[in-house]
C-alpha cells in the first residue's frame, strides 16, 4: 500500500505513505527543537551539513533520511524519487527552522498558499519579485533545477520578517511527483490552486474590513 492515500485527520489534504513518514519525522524533530532538546538541535545542525546534491549526509542522521523502499534496485548508484524527496525535505526543513522560535512545519499549508501569504505580507505591488523563485520552480524541467529554486523559496519563507510555515509532508509528495513521469503537472496545479485560494481569501477579507 506504499502509495495509498490516507486522510489527514482535520483538513482537506491527504498524505501518502511517504508524506506520513516525513510528517512523523519532522514533527518529532520540531517538537524537540522547540523544547530546546539538545538531540533535536544536534540533528538539525547535522542535517544542514548535508551536500546540496543530497547524496552525502552525516552518519548521525542516516536514520532520519533513509527510505527503506521495497523492491529498490540496491545496485544502482542513483537516488530513487522517494529517496530524493525525503532527503530533500529534511534538508530544506533544517534550514527553514534554523533560528526560528515558531514551528516552520504546519500541516495543511501547501507551497502555493505559503508563497501567496508571503506576497501579501510584502505587498501585492511586489508580488512579481516575491514570486521569482516560485515561478522558476514551476517552469523547471529537471529535478536539480526545481530543487535549487525551492531552496530560494525556503530562504524567503524563513526570513526574519516572514517566518511562514509550510507542510513538509505535502512538499515531500511534491518532490516525489516532480521526479516521476507525468507528476509535475499535479504539483504545479496543486500550487496554483493553493496560491489562488489564499490570494482570494485575503482579498475577500480585506474588502470586508473596508
């Protein structure tokens, strides 16, 4: 049942087995970090040391980034899409949470919604500038290009002014889908809907308060 979708308890969003795995690992790390656990802080620091190509992580965090995939070709020297996804989101989360005293993982917030919130925070006149990495990620044709622009987005969302959280379980699923044939369309459609939904909600709220 590796790709069977399971409902998240209290929202319209759904997680696959991969998504749930990421949610459990990151929420455990996040809870420890926010409670000032030395182990959680050490784990996040070690995750940040990983190579940007996602192949080399310190041995102390292998238990966090490993994906035990049934039927995997163990003779291959290439990461599978699921390995890329779980390693990628843990690497990104460690950078997003760094120095923050509020949780940077929040269930139910897809990347499109988060970027829309950032654009609103920065002022809609600056929307195009805010969306530079977002638009480039959407247009990327390779996983490495996609991931590089995600790094820029996470830096924007984790800035001192913004501190906007995202759902890393959903992001893991996005990374996985992007890496498989035909999956990119699902990712960009989900982000587009999230972006538009959040923008429309803000515009409606703003009009009601005038």
